[in-house]
C-alpha cells in the first residue's frame, strides 16, 4: 500500500526481501545499503521480536523523480526465513508494493524454496494483496557454490509465471543491484498505474527512464569494499512483552507492527534532524551573507557574492544574476557554469522566459513531474541545457524589481526542491536590499560631487534674483486676495436682485387680471433672465472657489441626511423641469460623515446638477452612499449616476479640467462656464480623497466622490 507523507511531500514505496532461511536476504539488503549510501547517511535498522530479526532502511538519496509534487522514496525490508516466524513475515509483508524473492541455489534447499514461495503467496493473500498483480523479481542466490541447481531447474520449480529472475552472489554483490533495479522499476510503474497517471504512456516512459538513470550508477559502480558485517545495525528500543489472552501469532504481529512504527518514527526523526542541521547551516549562511553585503558599496561586488553563496549553499552547477537596467529588459550581470542563462536565451511568445517569470514577480521551481507531458517553455529550456531542475527568484526591493536570480542543477543529482527554492528566495531578497543600497550609495556619491559645484553656481544666481522674486510674490499675493474678494463680493451682491426677481415672478404669476398672453410672455422673459442670472451666480461662486482652492477644509462629523438634503433640495425644481427623477440610496446605519459639510454639499450639488442637465426626459439620476476599505482605512464613496449620453473615452480625463465643457451641450441651452466638476474634484482632493469618472453601460456617466474617514 503506497504511503503519502504530506508533511515531507513524499510517496513511500515498500519493497520486501522474502525467501527461505539463510538464503541471503539480509546480505542482499546490506549490500544495497552499502552501495547506495557509502557515507552511511541513513541507518540500517533491526526490528527484533523474541529471537527473530527484520532489517529495514529508507532509500532517501535516490533521485526517482516526482509525481504530483511528491518525491518518490523507497523503504526496504527483509523478513526472517524460519518457519516459526510466520507471524512476523506476515506483519512485515503488510502493505508491500513489491517483493524480491531470494531463493537458495543449493539442491538441498529446493523444498525450502518451494515452501517459502507458497508461504509468500499465503501471506500476501492474508494481507489482501493479489499475488498475480504484485510486482515480483526472483534472485537465484549463492551461484558461487560448486554444488548448485541449474537456472532451468530453479525456473521450473519457482517461476511458473516467468517473472524477471537474476543469478546473484549476495556476499560479493554480483547481480544484487540488477535485481534491485528491476524490482524498483517494476514497482514504480505499478504505482503510477494505480495512481492513474496519464494513459498516453509518456509519464510511464519517463518514470522508467528516470528510475534507470537513478539506479544505473549503482548497478555499474564498483563495490565500496567494506565488509558487510561491518555495517552498523541500529536496534530501536521496544516495549517490554506483556502476556495476555491474545493468541501468540496476534501478539507477534502486533509487536512487529509496533516495532515497524517505532522504526519508521526513528527514521523520520533522523530526517528531521538532518533537515534541522541543514536549516541551521542555511540560517548561518544567510546571516553571514547579509552581514557581508551590508558594507558593500559596489553593486557588482554584491552580485558576485550572491553567485558565490548560491553555488556554495545550494549545491548547483550553474547560476546567473540578471538585472533590470534603464531599458527595463533583463540582461546578464554575472554568470557561472553556463555560457548564457538558459531562461534568458529561450523565448515564450514575444518575451524571454526569464522576462515572463520576472514580470509575474513570483519565485518558480522548475522540476519535471512524471505525470503529464513536458510542455513548459521553462522546463524545456532547462532540459535542453543539460540540467534537470532550476529555481528562479525575483530580486525585489521596496516593491521594485531589480533583477532575477537563477540556479541550475545537472542531471544525475537530486533535483532542486522546495527547501532550495526557499533558500534561493531569501538570498535573492537579501541581495536585492544590498544591491539597492549599493546603487543608492553610488548615486549619492555621484550626486554629491555634482551638487557641490552646482550649489556654488546657483547661490550667486539666487542672490541676484531673490529680492525680485520676493517682490513679485508680494504683488501676486495681493492680486490674489483682491481677485478672491472681488469674486466673493459679486457673488454675494447678486443674490439679492435674483431673490427679488424670483419673488416678482411669483407675484406676477398670481395676478389674474392681465391678459394671458401678456402675462405668459413676461413670465417667460423674467423666468429666463432669472435662470441666466442664477447660472452666472453659480459660475462666479465656482470661480471664487477655484481661486481660493488653497483653503484647507474644516473636516468634522456631519449628518449624512442633512448633507444629502442640502444637496438635493435646491435641485428639485430643476429636476422637475427636466423631467428627471432623483433617487437617493444610503445605508440605514450610516448617520454621519467626516467632511467639510458646506464644501462637500456644494461639490456634490455641482455633480448632481451636471447629471440632471445631461439626462434626457424620463431618465434618472441616482445618488448612492457606500462604505469602503482601502489599505486598512475606512472610506465613504458618494456615487452619482445618470442615464444620459455619457462621455467618450478620450473625454473622461479632461472632464474635470476648469472651464472644459465638452462637445455635447447641456439640455435647455448652453449655460455656465464649466467649473462644476473641477470644483468637485478640488474639493474632494482637499479632503484627501479622489473623484473618478466612468462610463456606464449601456449609457450614462458615473461620478464617484471617495473620501477617507
């Protein structure tokens, strides 16, 4: 049964050496351990139950590839061959993904071989494993003895299904790795089939190739030469035996399963320990690298140090640092182990692959997965350059892309993994800060040199013109005050005659004695003049606001309902005359808004008035109040939407310019001087907010006044 280790992203495959007692199972497993791990980085465990023994170890160093992001690893077991230890054999065989049956070639062991083969079938079926479909390889061991059965006799007696078989000499290792390579390939292919890896066969072929490539060095490698008996075997502690009412076979099976679990835990702890050791080394390397580049003032030295550190601590054979010069396109700054960076030389569409990765701004691990066809341009670039895997990490400082760190590992080495990606990302980020600091220091030095001479030159010029500038400023300030005061007084004094004019219109409208034609004609004249005068007043008031835009708003909590009333009430008659409906939507629990109420009401009224005048009869103007969050701060949005013709795309950016009125005139004739939206924009911006205009579909314009709260 395949084990998925989600914590370490591994798929564990279990292969068991099975056969008669003293047939060479343990010797074979020790030989595999000695050949595949000459540095003894993994331990060989002995699981003891009563007087029998089962050996176990993890093959974590083999590069067998990845399936769905999980790394393939192998666990090897042997079982005791003696008949009395059947419960142990059955327990160890549980969940097996493949079996190597080690037969003894001596003639007097033929019956023991048959019994062991029958026992294997029986225990597989007891564990719910189909003997017909389980990957199985046979070893005919002890082929160095003078008295031995022929291969043909052994095939007839033990291999009726014509499974792969290998003559071996366990004590010397002859043929042992060939048999191990065969069962590994067969088991992994069976695993891929059970997991439903693609039906085209491409993934299976890649899996076979990857497995052969990973095992080929061990199959053809010379024996390390150490005696098998010198291999250290670790026996984990186990609980003391307890008697009870359970049958002896059940107790033995439970003891074996407990020992297996303890041994697997021990192997995990060793893996964690190695990972922690690596993390400590990585942290030290990062700290040393950070301290070193802190004092660097030459940007090129920072990049060279980054390459040296990446090669030393990532164990890669090729690396490059690509930087972003003024043109914005990546170029090579430092390369090591490659003539040209593969990701920069290969293009995906119109841009280089490296440029695409940098534009995305996310680090990338490029390693082939055995499932699915290789279609990635990045993966093809890496493989075509003779590498098996790569990592690309953007160098970003202060939200600015400075470059890209790329590292490559050759075939035959374990591919780069997520830990390598993490280290590359940290190195790239650290180098980016050091590189940015070095660039800033160099620019500062250059600026300081030029600035000293410029200061001397400009000082004399400033002394000459300073008095003139001060005089002109005083005159401009005086003129500005006069202009603002003049506009304000005109706007104030014009209100009285307009009010009188409107009153006279109302009085005349109530007089019934005059001829209807006369009354109507005068009323139209008075009403038109009053409207014109009102427009002039609004324009003058708006002009005064433009002139006085430097005044800071008096922001304080204001009632939202009162603000909306002050906005809409003066426009009701205009809306009725234009046959436009005004709708106001506001959250019931929103009662106050932080603003300069008078200024905001004026701005909002200008936007609504503009919407009414550009909406056809029967249309609608909607005022909608919404809450919003921006960068963790609360905002209020006042959206004014109409159903008019709207603005063309090229007019949206100009609509808030002072005095701009656009190509489309207002309904009822042209009035005003084009300051409404300009005033609204300036008012909102003085509040620290923003006014935006957008087209509505199918027709209309939406103005959004957003203010921070």
